C-alpha cells in the first residue's frame, strides 16, 4: 500500500514540506546541488538502466534511502506529474546565504544578476519568478522574512523545478541587504511602471540587483530609496500594467540578449 500520495498533496501555504521533485534530471540535480534536504528517493522497478544506477549511487553517497516502486504505484501517487520513473521527497527547503549568492561567478553574459522580490505575497507569482530566473541563469533571488511569500510546496510546484537550480535567500531586512550588495559593487535597479527610463535605453553593463515590487503596491519606498535607477517596460497597447512574473520574464529576456561590454 502506497501512502506517499497524502504527503505529496500537502496543503499549499505550509512553511515546510513535503515537496516532490520529479524527473531524472531534477532528482539528480537535487542530490548534487545540495540546496534541498532530500529524505527519500523513488525509482521505478524492473529497469536497471544507467540512470537508475546513477540515482541510486548518488542517494547512497548522501545516506538517502532509495525505494523501488512499481511504475503503476508511482503513477498513482504522483498523478499529473511528469516523473519519468524518478521522484525525490523533500521535507524542508534549504535557504541559501546571501553572501554565497553574491559571491557566485557571472554567467555567460559576463554580469551577475540577483532578483530582489520586494514583499511579493502571491505564491504563484513567486514560483513563476523563480522559474523564470532559473531559466535565464540568474545567480539567485532574495525575499524578506516578513510580509512576503516564502518557498512553500505550492511555490515549489509553480517554479517547475526552478527551486532546485536557483538559490533563494531569506533575509530579515531587505533594505540592509540591498545596501550590502551595493558595497559589493551591485547596482540596484527597480522596475516601476511610471519610471521615465525605458529598459531598452538603460545601460545594463554592470552587476545588477533587479528589484521587483508587490503585485498591488509596487516597490516599497524603502527599496526605492536604495535604487540607483528605476526602469519601465514601454506600454504598446491599451493595458497599462503587467503581472510581476511576466515583467520579470521581459526584463531578464532583455538582459540575456545584452552581453556585458568590457570597457578597457
């Protein structure tokens, strides 16, 4: 009898797991990256492929139990989840340290990009932003401890595996953290619909913290005061605003297409 289904379907909004990671690559990354506290791994029985052996070896290396299940049982327990015969179960999300995120090397674009979520409360939006930031290769994301969504099972699912790849730091004081990042050479750039400077006109040749505001109120005054610049996405149609996760995608897509130009 399989009992794991009850744990996978835990109520969204809880501060701790269970979280489910599904699919070979996501499970492998969860075991390798060590961002998550994996408590149990499932593999489908009767295959014995190189992938199975790799997942079992990684799990044993970290002292994590591996249970072999019939594919039909996995299908029943993980309904509507694309699992490929692999699943990992996580009790608690492990937040990163801000110092570690700030110290990460720049990616292919030659600049470091950190997302600061300024009191974003909608879990769906936070999950979508994490997914987008992971897709575009950001170094990490910062959220404040209070008056903000945190990484819950719902956020984890909405991130579509992004939480496995993107370090997320929870800080007590977002404004103080932005000051610390300024001292490390980052420019704080706030996204604001009323800003006069277009994202297409701004000089992005620097390490950046991209501050995204609350769904209804936008950036807080405290964060605005710490911004080196405010930028906006030009409106082309009759709708005057965008969902914050959509705006994040547009901004990061634009940055991806603008590699850093070194001034020598």
